[in-house]
């Protein structure tokens, strides 16, 4: 996902999957398409971080595709100040409620002492090979109250000479079988040794069984049946999908329902990136993007020295929050770890500033209410200036609102101030700052009784 070739593959998978299943899905009724308890909990979590730390931090010139016979020497991995507590404190300051650690990226280096092969923390100078970053990360998440997740790329591995979509570059079926066993062993380790995970990340999915892969669905159901799966295998109940970019901007509308969820090679939204309000599956979107600009090292996902200035402003982060969380998806912020083993000071500062901006703008509503039906009135108890109107459906009852209008009462007259289609878990309407004495929501189209969990002004 973090270089042009991988991104193209991701887009290819996303656009070309042909949905097929033996089930007669036509019997599924609209009101029966509801989120699982895990999906509701995930949507309520809203902001997460995606933490990257791998060999390119210590050897920036490394590119596994340039020379399949070369990989960085293990002796260079020695982050003497590594502190996962600092990582998670920084994430919490940014407003994150969950964190996903990239336990193995494309180099093949593993941040836990895997038994699958020697290219891992068990053979590095750091802690004399006795460390386990995944274990420390999980402990820090528990300490600070963040829900832990794990990313482990199955589609690319420089050390094992594997490239998208999880095929050995030699094409040798015996080597492919060996690689499949290694992937199975590593996922079993990650999913069985560290407790319950909130989210597991498949970047581009996994190689399907029919194309030479193994039964990832069975393994996932066995060890982490309640975890959310980004680009998870078809047939898994708790899948979520990619929004089609790495800019933290969801398309609008962005429905939680979709015509399909995933194949065993990744999340696929057949009819575009917007989802389908009448789709047969509940598979909401997650909007991922790096804190550091995409023009920086490896797309901004990994740390590189002298790039502290290549960071998104708080204004841009607030805008992306409104265009991710505010468009019915979760926001997943990419965080770098430097060669000390820490979130860089500049990033810590910006993350805290972002968290403060969110608290300042959305921490306390001027007024809020809930209700059901075609029209809901919110009195502001006198005239008040508002910049945001935040709408939330009760998604446990579905995604029923299809078209709405918002009006504000100004000098005794109603004035239209916003209109839209998808609300879902959350819709943030950014409006021109003006004073109103009341706000009215009118539901113009719906698939059932509109159920508003909240309508609030800020």
C-alpha cells in the first residue's frame, strides 16, 4: 500500500473482483442488513492510529524489489530508547481510541520473535534479541486504555522473495507452499499469543485458496472471531473496507452497506467507492492516511530524518476528520517511529495539537437532542453561533435515512443551511458560521423509520 506498485495492485484488486457466491442473496431484505456488535463498537471508536516501524527506518535506501537477494543486516536494528508507552500516550493525546501496529511490513522483518524464520527481533542487538515489540505494544494499549490491532502483510515479503498478491517471485509451487505455511504460522502466532485484538489489517488481502493460498477465513474465525478485519476474507462477519485512497478522505456519500464485502484477496466494492444504501452486506469504510505528507519518505508512512517539517497542519487534520469520521467512516492516522524507537518530538506535538483541536470544536455541544420520524427540531435556547451540525443515526437499526435537509431559524424565518444523503454512524455538516435559534432536520427519503441517535450543534 505504501509504494506505487502496491497501490496499483490495491486499486486493481479493488476494481476488478468479480463477486460470486453459492448463496441466494436476493432473499436478503433491506431491514435485515445490520452491523454486528463488533462493527458498532468499531464505528463508535472513530479515530485510530497505524504505527509503522521497520528496517527502512535504519536503512532508507532499502527497496526489496530492486534486489530480491538483498535484505538489511539484522545488526542495524537497535532502537535503544524504544518506548511503546510513549507511542500510545501520543496516540491517546491525538484522540485515538485504538491503535494498529504494523508487526510485519514488506521487508519481511518481524517485530516479534517469530518461530517461522530468523529475520526478526530475536536476532538483533536490541535487548540482546530478548525483546518483543508486539508484546510491549499490547501491554501499552492495555495500560492507557486503547484497543489494540495488528497489521501483518501477507502479500509482500522481501526476505522471503514474495510480491503482490502473495506469490513467490520464482513461481515455484513448492516454494509457494512453504511460504503459505510461514504465513499461517505467523498469523497463528500473532492471533493466538497476544490476547483479543480489536482489528486485524490485511493490506491488499491474502492470496485466495483457489489461486494457491490457504484458508485464512478459518484461521481468523478460530483465533480472532470478534476482531474487525480490514480487507478481510469473504464470509467474515466483521469486515470493513478501503475508501479508495490514502488521503484520509472518504467519498460522499459513503454508505456502510455494500453490494459485496470482500473476496479472499481483499475488500471489493463492486459498484464504486461509495457503497450502496441497498447493498446486501454491512461493510463500512476506514480512511487511512499518514501524519507526514505523502511526498515524504515511502509515502509518509515511515520515518526519515530531516522531515519534521513535512507534516500536515492542524487545519488540514481537522478537515480530514470532517471528511472521514464526518462521512461515516473511521479515521486511521499513520504514525512514524524514528531510529530511537520513539514517535518524533515534532509528531508528538502535532498529534497533541490535533487532539486539542477536536476537543475544542467537538468536546461540548451547544445543544443536542435525539428522536425518530421525518422531522426533528433542536432548540438552541436563545440565539447561538454554530459552525458544525453533527448527525448520528442509530445504526443498530440500520442505515435508513437516504436524503435530508437541515434548516436554521434566523430572525423568525427558516433558512436552508445544508442538505445531504448518507448519515450512518456520523455525518458532520460544516456550515458557514452564523447565529440561529433553532435547527430542524427534515428527512426527505428513508427506507424505514428514521432513528436519530443524536443531532448536535457546535
